[in-house]
């Protein structure tokens, strides 16, 4: 049976709550709509967990797992999942999410979210693991699209088709990281607007935005690789794509991520306020069938998207 939080997910934008800001937020209760936390930061830190419990009494909390590793061929670490479940029960989050990736092998935890081939075998593994996670947590699990730097020659599906099928098989929802879509489109050579158009709008439960860093591409002379560092403000092209995503999906809880070179908390609140302003403007635009202005340079018909997903 799926548990539903006592609180509704706010449509206003929230911010990622990281350990350097934890005491400040607990003491000052800033004007934030909601917070998202990585549960792994609190499992072995009793003082941080105590502060999180205090904050959760005053704000909606979303839990974004980084160590569940639904893509690991060796299976889910059930002991770790049980620890995450206990924290979730204590916090009563509005949303619970994790990554389309693998990060464990033979009991070792890797400090990376590693890519997967998109084929029938991987889909079967992911579906089995998502079912296990949802059953253990008693909640719907949102799966986030990755930041991509390479692909697998053996993949037989596009990423958005893979995610759509995962939703159909498991009843999970999707966390659309809009910045990851833009970054991956740049790195992998696909149209990020077509990707957004190909996702099932009814399955989108949350959106993410984060800063990325441009680096020289070692495999392409003069080329640029975008790296998902979460260490800067959100770039203008990602804001444009966010406007289209809102227009495509409707208003959704949006999270500002900033995990490295963490700025003063006021900077995060300013990014969240900007996300709210972009949302208000995007949702005023005409219906999608009229092709909004922010998509005109990237126009892809739904028929073309369905054809791409089938290819």
C-alpha cells in the first residue's frame, strides 16, 4: 500500500538543504517553500538528523536518495534501504526520489552515478528494483534522468522511451532534471526540447534545476563538455528549457540544487524566486499545440517524437 504524506507538495520552488546551511535554517526559519535533503547525509549523523526533525516540523521535506542504486545488477542493498525507510518514516516527506543510475558493486559504494544501457535486460532489472524500493518504502518513487557523457552502442531505446516504459511497468513517477536534459543534449547531440516532449507529462512529479560547468572536451578539439557540478547559478539555456518543461507538464514542484562551492543561503532563495518568476511567465503562454515562442527554434512535432522513441 502506498503511503501519502500529510502535506501536499508545494508548487512554489524549493531549495536543496545541505549540511552547511542546516543550523542556520533550523535557527532562523527562512522564507523557503520547502526543502530537499539527501538522506545519506543524516543516517550516521545524529545531530544533523535531530536538526532535520526540527526543520521538518515547519517545512515540507522531499527526500532525494543518492545511494539506493536501482541500476546495480547485484540488487538493492536492503540494509541501506531499511535505514533510509526509517528516516523517511520520521520525516514524512512530500516526495521520495532517486537516480536512473548504478553506484554500488559487490558491497562497495562508488562516489559516482554511473550510466546504464537502455535495453530490455536493463529495463527488467530496473523494474524489479523500483518495485522493491516502492514496496519497502510504501511510497511512490520518482526516478530522475541522469547527466550523460557517454552512451552504449547496444542501447535499443532512447532514454525518454526507457523512462516512459519504466513508468508503465512499475507505476513509479519521474523527476525531470531539466538542467540534466539540457546538459545531456549538448554532450550527446540530441534535441533537449524533443526529449521533454517525449516524456509522459502525467508521470512528472518534480523538476530539478542545477548549475553546470563548461570544460574543454578532450575528445573533440575546440569542443565543450558540460559537467553537472551543481556549483554555479543556473544557465540561461536551462531556464529557457525550464519554461518549456512547465508549459509541457504544467506547474510542478521545482528544486534548486547547489551541492558544491555552496553560496550563502540567500543566493539559493534568489534562484528559487527566479524559478517562480519563470514559472509564472511560462504558464501564461498559449497551449502547446500553438508552439510557444521559447520552443520555436527547437520545434519537434509529437509525431516525430513518437517515431524517435520507437526507433
